[in-house]
């Protein structure tokens, strides 16, 4: 089985989205997401796929989890996370990219958390990253950045591995 990594930008209250859109649009976070996931399989829920502005993400194996639909252009579809991961068995790492329901299902299986922790609590949010016990995780990388002309909030890239 491949290592499973959850990747997300989360607010201080774990908010990740509102009305099927990301809360934060941080260019450096998007660049990091692309660098980490390019060349790997990415697994997402159907709403996350529909939220992608241009559809399937290039240079990645796009996998959508759905029990009802099977037509997601440029993506493979599986009905469960277990089935999708079994079909990625020859890969070193697979990235789970959302949304909330999938993160909640996958957090127990996750080996790695690649989080952008944003120093903010948004006024509106309807999707949240699951709470996790930080004593079960070890920080192996952490880089902090100030807000600037392209980034409206301070943020940290934090990589956790399960202890």
C-alpha cells in the first residue's frame, strides 16, 4: 500500500472551504500543492472535482470517489477509498486533496499531513478539516511566512508524520 498524505490549507479553526470553494487563495500554497502532487495520484471527492476550475489537474492521476456517478472527464472513479488505494498499490505516495468527508474518512489511514496552517479564522466556512490529536503526529518540516502583497494572512507550511 502506498503512503497516504492529506494535503490542505486550514484556518485556525480548521476551516477549509465555503460554498464548495477554497477559503484561501495563497499563491505559495498553490505552488507547494503543485510541487508535491505533480507526478502522483490524487484522490478527491466528487464536489472537490467539480470545484476545480479547469477540471482534472494535469500531470497527475486524478481519482474521484463517487458511488453515484462515473463520468468525471480526465479522472478515474472508484466507489471507496479502500478500492482507490488498492488501485494505487505500486505507488510510493498518494495525496488526498479533499473535501471534508474524504478527509474525515482518510485521517485514520493517513501517514502524512501536508498542511498550510493559515493564521486566520474566517467569518464564513461550511467545510472543515478534521480535528486530529497532535500527540499522534511529529512535525518533520515547518516553514513560516509573513503576509505580503500576494498573501493576505501569515501562514506556515507544516508537514506531520504519524508517530
